[in-house]
C-alpha cells in the first residue's frame, strides 16, 4: 500500500497517498479534502458517488510517474479493489490537478 510518510506534505504524491488512505479506511467525507474541487462541485452528493463507484480498496501500489507539470500530474498505479466477493487488479493512470496551491485527485481517472 502506498504510504503517506514516504512523501513530502502537499506534493501530488502525498495528496494521492492521503486519498488512497481515506479510500482504504472508507472515510468518504475526509476523502473529499483530496479530490479535485471542480469534480466535487459537479456532484450533488460527491462522497456518496465515490462510495458507490470506487467499491472497497484492497491495495494501491505506485508503478511510475507518467507526467508532471505545474498544474497536472499523472501517475500509473496498480489498484486492487473488491466488488462483492471478487477482487480485481488493474492499472490506472491517476490524474491530479492543481488549483492554486492545492493538488486534488480527479476521481474520473479511477472510475
């Protein structure tokens, strides 16, 4: 599992680690602190949407950094999640977007 302590605070990697930690603990209200604000604004009940879309996180491992600019960062992640009794493992290009000084995960890259 990706570990928060391995990254400097407020970096894209740290935000992503916090997001995955909240997902693993199923802390749906807290996870919104690490989600792209414009994504949150587009959904009437964003925490409920995430709860039903993301299912249960089993593991998340960093594979590689694909791209990083001043406003966008993309990381290749191997994610295992459990839906009902079936565990699946897939690789996702997880995208983070920076608004002002704050980075946020774009959940659309995980759904």
